[in-house]
């Protein structure tokens, strides 16, 4: 088991680690800066410093939440294996995974139970209503569908190893059975819920939860404490690389300049090296919002482009509650193939309105092959949620026609799984987007609030970039953006359900250029 050395923790991480007074606190920063490992390390610290039970054993039980089961296996489990070594044992083959860290040290026995849950929906979170935990941690909070999940988890904390004795005359401020003896001699009491997150766009529910709805009270105290790691790079418009400046030259917000390496982030950089973030930066070039979130560590915006679907509105087109599948009606799944792939699940109600009910999106840091997406995400989802439905997948015509290199092979990957696959009604994007735009304008589209990636794309993430030199917008959206994949998949399935007929080619010179996805 590794020794915890506080001096080796970066300043922001150290402050987060040693905060035992905040009831809900979150740490955010650029991607890949060790936030999940920090959460695991903090849980181990609490397990070893909790006040012993009457029999001398230090007992604790922690709930650890992430949206997907596969991500728990790939990110959370390895963190505990690294810090706890042979003392960490894992059982279970699905959510929840049950882990335990049992060992002896010079102070006696430690028995720490770990319950690793995948909460894809708010309904999943409600399944823990009868359970009791000491504390909780939420990994990659921005992935969750709603802040309601955070509240459901918080309700179950502070109840283990035993609730406060209700028969006592004392009115406890905090549960006296949950106390920690810290190395500096102080004693901390009460439950805590900790979150880590990567920044997302400024309209995301998490930003509203952590910032907009987290105003200070009369004495300057906020309900939730927010810790922000420094960005990996600092944008310096008009600069050039030279002996005194290191980083990446590029274009951001319409200006040329340098993304300079931030010396304050060196603590976070040393494990992966600068090339890790600078490769991401180069790959993201042109998507200002993504750079703003993943590298510059701030809430992203879309001020540098025109939305492809400006009529789409959160208030008009996003349902107030999660949409449910209609029994007996087929489910259509729009598929944007590739290593960055998206799957948009939809139905049509009895009035003909298109319902976007769910999504599976594997892009950016979560990107994976079609085969891996089917194995890890799509097939388990079908078995769990749609065992009695007819499911039809709708894919881009370009892939059916063998365009785009591996396109045909990707279609065969779907059909070889026994899936029913149809062609998208349109080969070119202009008539297809006309159909989608008409559906939006006529309120023929309603989206479940859990489809965060699709909603973010429709409200502006999927946009026509602004050409600063001319003051005009590009004729084609940025297809390199992570937002393009859920948007494209949605376009395929919406146009299929609306069942529009492609427009005939107009005679004479073409006035509006049409683009294929490939």
C-alpha cells in the first residue's frame, strides 16, 4: 500500500483532499489531471482515520458513482488497485461492483467497503434508497443525466457504521458515529459527498448546480465548495513560439497565437508529459468550446459560430421529465459510425411526433471502436431496456456505398451482430437538415432531458464556424467537433421517422452547396 505524502499533492488537490468541513464539494480541471485517483486516495485516507467502533475496528462504507459500468472498471477500479495493492479485493460482475479494503496496521484493523454503482438514469439512483453509507464520491459528474442523482446519493450518507442514537437526549449536529481523527490532532465529523468533473458547456446542468445556484449566503458561505485546478495552457493571442515561450501555436477565438504551457499546472502534467495535452489541443483545433473546456479549464461557450439549428430551444423541445419508451412501437437508432460514434434512440408517438429518448455517445476521451461500443454499451443497453421492442438502426448512406474508407466494414460489423440496419433517407445533408429544421419549427420533436450530448449539440455545439477574416460563417459545420456525432446520428433517425421524400434536383445553376458526411 502506498504512503500518502501530502507535500507531493498539487496545491488545489491538497486543499480539496484536506477539506473535511464542506458537506458537498467538487474539484474540476482539465482532462487527465488525476482527479479520479485523488478521490480514491481520499477514500483510503478516510477509511484509515475514521474513529474505531467499540470493538476497535475502523469500519466504513463508501458509495462510488459513475454513469457507466465499463468506466468504473476502466478508471475507478485501477485507481484502488494502485493505492491499496493486495489489500484491495473486488467482486461482482455488474453494477454494483463490491470492493473491500481490509488490512491491519499499527493501530489495528481497517474494514472499508466500496460499493461501485453505474447510474445511467435517475431511476437507477433511486434503487439505493434503503442503503446506508459513510460517505460518497461521484466520478466525472458531468456525465450524469441530472443533479437529482447527486441529491439521491447525498440522502444515503452519514448512516454507517451506525446512525446517531435517536434515544439520546443530545440533539446531534453531526452523527457522532462518523468522526475522523486527523494527523494534526483535529477531529472532523459528519458526512461528505465529493465530486470530480471535467468542464463542459456553460448551459450544462452541472454548471448551474455548482455555480449559478450556489450563491453565497449572508455571511459569505456557499452550500457547495468548488475547487478549480489550473489550466494546462494559457492562451496568448499574437504571440509566437520562441526560446522563452513553449507550447503550441494555433488559432483561438479568431486570432493567431500560442497556447503557452502553464507552469502552475506542472504538478498535474508530470505523469503524462506535455505531449498528452498538446496532442489533444492540436486535435481539437478549430473547436474553441472544446479547447476552452478540456485545456483552458473553464465552462465552454459557442460565441464563435452560428447554430445549425437556431430554432431548437431547451424550453420548447426538451421535456420536463425523462421520456419513456412506448410499448409495442418500434425503436429507431440513428448511428454515426467511426471511432467517435454516437447512437440516438428514438420513437414516434401516436401523433407522429419524434421522441428522442436516449443516447450513447463515445467521443473524445471516451472514443472507442464500433465493435467495442457494441460490446460495452449498445448490446447491454438493448438487453436491459429494449428486450421486447423491434429495434432498427439507421446509418449514413455514405457508409452503405463504401465511402469513407472503412465505411462498408462498419456496416458489416452491425449486420454481423444480427442487427437490422436501414439507410438514411438522404445522401446529402442539405435536404436532410431541411427536414430536421421543419420538425423543430413545427414542434414535431421532443427530447428527453437525459440526452445531454444531443441537446448540447442542438443548442449550438453543432455550428457553422465564424470566419473572422470575412465576418461570415462557413457554409459547412465543423465536422471535427465532438458535437457533430450526436447531431449527425440524430439527423439520420429524425429524417427517417419523418419519412420525408428527398427533393428533386433543381434545374439551372446550383445555389446552395450540399455536403456529404464523408
